[in-house]
């Protein structure tokens, strides 16, 4: 069991969970560095901007701040193409800025996750330059090179997430192709080469030694490739004009993703950070829960992985209930739950928009707060932000390279609305790096913190609930009953009722209970009143 230390901060309880298992009940918050806060007026978010807002995050009740990549990068994929893993990109600050950020975070009782990008480097990384310059040198084998197919084309049918084949001809003229599951500027590293693990062990220790408490591991599920480089089975035809993400999903990625040997590799990651006690959290787009469980097996692989399924697609209550039950039961407690991140449309918009979308998002978030593992908010989620309205040209390389008009990740990447001032207080610049319509006053931090009925206060109350009642994630998870779209869960003295379906539901278990939290303010009376649709409630059981 964890030791809980309680202190008071500006607007609530700050409880720090100590011991090696501290992450299990933690509430995480994703900062998309470009769009959080800009301090030097260049329109791009930076590390000092984050430092200045850490007290805000502590007040919200966050334990862990995951910061998206801020390393040196030419920026082809906005930081997910790293040219030096052990330095800060000048557009986001300096190593001294990182040190100041880490010191302030730890003073406030917050922990920091650095976003490591190990599936690929930038094509501007010294390793790749050396690999191209000298095909017989030691760096060649840091990447995945293959001879062309007999017709001179790419070696197999693998496709890039961002459109086109996953193979590009060696710019050095060797005649070979190199593999890239993302942009050609993001060559995939060869994790079958132990030297790559050694490099990353050094990188992990560098950041752990400088104050990182853990790591979010980008594309963790993709590190190992099948050494046979066989074609992936095709599930459905690919038609002209298809979105690159749909093209990608038209193949069964048995040979390029989700490989069992990745779980074996994670043991080496675990060993690499053992002395620092760092927590390893994988981005795991692995829809197969058994494989997911292997990737987060106790003590031998990663600590946890993101369950990305709730962050994808439109409102599908039955899918949400299924996913929660399946992963809660089978994933070794190693889940990090989320409904929004920087790669998908925001939950409020996906779940129906407006008040409906917000109510549904809150209902799901309340359920997530009552599950094992971590749960993460994405910047602005605490304000109930919908997708941004894009004004200028597209920035997201995935869409920019495949023609305007395609769905773009830019909708989730607008500047954080702090105030009602110019650029919503994000920056002193005339324009931000991304051009989005200003947001109305009631969506700003300034307004919402001042209004006790705001969405911000609802999320704040939810995070306080998870802190003050650790039973919510520690007590045995007992499913009392469920339907396709509703759940009644007992956790120690608490009951959690989530009704995501369209029909009101009688819940006799609520009789005599004491209300602790509701995702919406609906009439509550000890169980006679049915819960309305799209609502989650947490109560202390009668006599509990
Ligand atoms: C992950 C990141 C995404 C990035 C991709 C390539 O999915 O979340 O933003 O484009 O990896 O690194
Ligand atoms: Ca800046």
C-alpha cells in the first residue's frame, strides 16, 4: 500500500503518493508543449511557460505532468522527430530551463514524465547521417535497411501512418530502402541491434538523473519488427483519396507492430531505469488486451500503457463499457486511461459536441477515476474544450502532406485559453504557431476558476475525490451488475454507477447512500430517483 502525504495548496488537497507504486492512483496531465504557454513572444509554447503554470496544475489536483517532446528537432512532426535526445530545442528553451522546471515541479509535489521517441529518430540525427554516409559503418545497423523488391519497388507492402509506403530510397544512393512507419524524415530505429538499447539506456538515465520521474514512450508497441519483413495481411481494399489513417487500418499489422519480442525488450528498459525508480508508460495502440497485458506484466515489462480506445471514434457507450471491463480485468492494473490526447479529436466534440458532448465526457471521466491505474487529462480538457476552429493553413504534417481537406490533428492542438486577452493569454506574439479562432470567455481558465459551477471545478472535485478516497482505485473492483451501456461497481465502501445509455436506470444499490460526486448536477435521492442517461455518480454505500 502507498503512503499518502497530505498538504494544502491554493484550492485543495495536494496528496503525494510515495513508494515505488506511487503511479497506480495518479492523475496525469498531458502538456502539448507548443500550445501550453509561450513566454518569449515567438508564438510557440516553451519550458518556462510550463514552469509558470505548474502551480495551476497542482491546484487542479494533478500528480504527473507528461510533457510532449521538447528535444532538438527539425520539427517535421512537431518534435516527434528528434535530432538530439539529450538537449532542449532552442524553440522550447534550454537545459537550464528544464532544470528550473523540474525543481519547481518537485517543490510543488508534482512528478514529470518526459516523452521519449524510440521507434524512430529524425533523419537529421547524427546516427542517421552517419548511417547514410557510410553503409559499412557501425551506424548503418541502427536503422532498418532492405534491398528493393524484384521490380525495384519497396521491399514489402508496409505503409506509413502518414501516407504512402513505409519505405524510402537511401538518399546516399546505395539502392537500398529504409523503413519509416511515419514520415520519411522519421527513419525507424533497429531495435534488434543491442547498440540501440544501449543508446536509449543512456538517454533514459540522462533525463532520470536530471529530474524526470518517468517516461511516456512514443509508439512503444512498434519497436520490434518481424525479422522476415513479410507483407502484412490486407484486411480491405485501399481506395484513392482514403485518409492515411484509414489506409493504415486497412492492414493487419502483425509484422510491423505489437510483436511479442517487444515485451522482452521492455525488460531491458525496466533494467535501464531500475536504479532511478523511473516509471515507464507506453503509448500502446494495441487493441489486443492479451498483448497489452504482456507489455505491462508486473516487474518484467513497462509499468503501464495508455488504453487509447476510449480516445478514438464517436460516442459508442457499449464500446466504452466493454473496453473498461476488459482492460480492468485483464491488463494487470497497468492501464493509463484517457479520452483525449494531441492525436485525436477532443472528446467533447467526438461525443456529440456542446453540452451533450461535455456531459458524456464527464460521465466517462468519472468512471475512469474509479479504475485501477492512472488517468490522464489532456490540456484544456478540464475546461471542457471542444475541437478548435482552424483559421489558417494546416500545420499537421499528416494532413499537410496528403492534401488540404483531410481531417487534421490540428483540431486538438490549439493554444490553451488562459485569459480573455489577445490569443487567450497564450502568448504576447501577434499570432501563435497555429492559427485558431479565439475562444469565448466562458472557456478560459480565468473565467472558470472564478465560477464555482464551471467545468474546471467539476474536474477539480473529481481529482480531489480520487485523492481523498483512494478506495476508488485501491479497493477490490467488484462489478455488481452491468448492461451493455451501464455499470454498477463496488470499491470498498464506495459505489460507482455509470449510466452511459439513453435510458434512465433504477439503481436499488443507491438506497440510503451518501452522494460524493456526480458528473452532472441531477436530482439525487437515495436510489428512488433513477439516474438520468449519460451520468456517472459516486456514493458512499449505506452503512459504508
Ligand atoms: C505518436 C505521437 C504522434 C506522433 C507519432 C510519431 O503517435 O503521439 O503525435 O506523430 O507518434 O512519433
Ligand atoms: Ca516561446
